[in-house]
């Protein structure tokens, strides 16, 4: 099945990043976002990110050489491939849908059941979930063989991989079509089983959690922990700064799932839980382990 047009449900950080890379790759994109303010904010951010990509020499459109005028022209061309709407029924003719709404199971189940009602029976419904069971999402539809995980990484335009996640019911055809779409979007696809946290979050979240525990126990301050991990392990950023980028609420919710499904070694650090309760969610709220 050749994919020329996709729909993305949700225009938060991940949804707008997915829409951007799809449009940059030449696909037509429908993006469904119910909040008007989020739609407007995302339109501006997608445009800014495309211009930044052109100036960095990573996005080419219109044959320019990266000047500000080239960046604006490329942003016009690429943005024109994205249609913004608040109406999920507009996804009716789409063969491939990527859901990227907030990480709440009841919300995702509702979106999957609505998409199942409006999309053609042959359409593939993918979820960008980082922790919710794909098999449970698949069971909210009448096409469990055509439900799959497509887990992108933040910031989507800069991060190379995508985890293609098999639910217990996902067919081989669905996995292959999803892998080809990820590659068409310029990403490197890795196929994994739908076990809790898949691969990246299962390995990454204990690192972030342990860094928070070290801070909580007073082993060192945040700058020291991050500085050591960055330079000592050659990571692009320290685990606490990365937690701020991902969102502390997202980290805690993934840790809760891992704790519930895989045991005590994933029990979230009390400091992380306290910070989320205090509204310190990281970059998106202006404060986490650092101020922004
Ligand atoms: N499109 C494409 N590429 C772009 C771009 C755009 N719009 N804007 C910038 N770039 C390119 C830059 O040209 C640069 O490329 P090179 O490395 O080839 O020079 C690269 O992206 C990095 O850009 P910058 O130099 O501006 O930024 P940086 O060097 O400070 O790196 C970073 C920023 C990529 C975020 C880096 O710090 C990093 O990799 N951090 C770790 C991020 C990470 O681990 N993310 C995963 C989180 S886990 C997750 O998301 C899953 C989950 O479920 C929670």
C-alpha cells in the first residue's frame, strides 16, 4: 500500500513534530487538534522549526541555499501540505492515521474507536503511545490486525529512530507498511514487541529515575549529575535536563506503567512525583530541574 497522505491526531509537541517530518518528506498531512489555541501555537512552531531546518541545511525545498528568504519560501511550500482541522471525521478518506493525543488510556481508546468508525476498513491506525498497551488499543477497534505502534522521539525533526511496535494482533503487512512509511519520513525504523516501555523507555526511564534519586539523596546537585553523565558517558544532554525536555509528568506516567507491569525497580522517585504535583513539569511549564 503506497501512502501519500496521512492524518495526525493531536498537535502537541509530538503530533506537530510528526506532521512536520511527514510534510517535509512530501506527504500531504491532515492534522486534527480540538483546541484552537493549540492549533495556532503548533502552526507557528511548525513553521519556525522548518525555517530552522532550512537554515541548518537539513531541509531542502525550492533549491535555495539556506538564507532567511529561502527558509521562509521553504516554510510556505512545506506548510501548504498540512491541513489543520478540529474535526476527526475529516480523516475519513485517510489510509494511514497516527494518533498522538495525550498519554491517557481512556482518551486514546476513545480516539481509536472513533477512527475505526470513520476510516476505511483497510486503513492502518498507528499510535505514538510511549507506554499504553497497543493490544488494548487494538481491541477498541474492529481491525486489531491493522493497529500498530509508531513511537517517535522528541524533538521529532532531529531524532533519527522510530520504534515500530507490534501489538499481539498486528499483522506482518501492517508492520511492513509502517516500516516503509517511517523510512519515507526519513526515519530509521526498529521493530519491537509491545512489552511495557518497548525498548527505549524501559532503558531510559530507570536512568532518569536514578538521577532524580541521586539528587533527592543529596549525592550531587542537578548541574553536577548532568555534567558527569554528559561528559562521563558521552550523552548529548544529562538525564535531568532530558527529563525536563520529555516532561516530568510523562516520565512519571511511564514509570507508573513500568512499575505496575514489571516490578519495584521502576518505582518512581518521590522527588519526581512531588515536582509533578507542584506543576514543575520541565520545559513546557517553564520549570523542572532547571528554569526556562
Ligand atoms: N529538522 C531537521 N534537523 C534539524 C532541525 C529541523 N527542523 N533543526 C535542527 N536540526 C539538526 C541540526 O542541524 C543538528 O544536526 P547535526 O547534528 O547534523 O549538526 C541537529 O538537528 C541538532 O540540532 P542543534 O545543533 O540545534 O541542537 P543540539 O546539538 O543542541 O542537539 C538535541 C539538541 C538533538 C535535542 C540533543 O541535545 C539530543 O539529542 N538530546 C537528547 C534527546 C533525546 O534523547 N530524546 C529522546 C527522548 S525520549 C522520547 O522522546 C521518548 C519518550 O517516549 C519519552
